[in-house]
C-alpha cells in the first residue's frame, strides 16, 4: 500500500532527513516525521514554507517531482512593491531567467491570506509597500518563484507553497503532517 504524507514544512527546516554537511545544526524532516521509508517528492527551500509531499512510492515521487509531468504547484507569495497588471502579465507569459524562459504561469493579486505568523517575521519597511500574489507554475527550477518575481521587479519576501496538484495544506499548521 502506497504511503503519501502531506507536511506543512516550517520556515528554516531542510527538505531532507539529515544534515551531515553543515557545521551548524539545522532542523530537518526527522524532527517532525518519524515514518520509515518515506522520502520527499521534490524540495522546498530552507527559507520557504508550506506543502511538502513525502511518499514511499518511487513512481509517485517521480510523477509529483519530475517537470515532464507538469504537476501544478500553487504558491502564496508576499512580494515587495505593488505589482501592476503588466508585471502579472509577464509572469503569465513566462519570464526569461538565466537558465531560459519559464513556462507561462497563472498569476493574480490576492488579499493577504490568513496564515500563521512566520518565525522570524518578514522584514517590514514603512516606506516600501508589499502585496500578495497567487502564482501557479508547472515546472520546478531551483528557486524559480523567487527568481520570477525578482525578474518582474518584485522580490519575494515570503513564500508559502499552498498546493501541489490536488493536495493542499489548508487547515494545517506548520510542522503538522497527515496521510494524504
């Protein structure tokens, strides 16, 4: 029987079970999940939060993580500045990054979501507005969402992966997990 775990990865936690290469100890998945034989289907950066799927099925892991399957991944992104429709349209058409054009994304402004507080909090500056967007991509390059928002002039301040395909972290707190 295939096991699939939905985990709401907190900020500052590595998307792996051990951290043997670091001189400073960083939190890993093993601090939250004690289930033998499951592995992350993809990655989520140390400074990103939200949905991480883990499974014991290599084929399912590949289907979720491999860009050739174009599984949609939806992010709630707090960006610096006040993106106008032209910036969102650039994201929708695809953005040129150093490693080539991205696939077109779905992008829209959203009201600030009702999320848990981040620890540490996002840096707040009175003189610089911020805004939330919902961004759905179908590939998974290294730090892609952050690079895309920066490319259209709106650096990412906070990044929460909310959904992968049909799976979501709605109703889950950071550090919580359940079977999918």
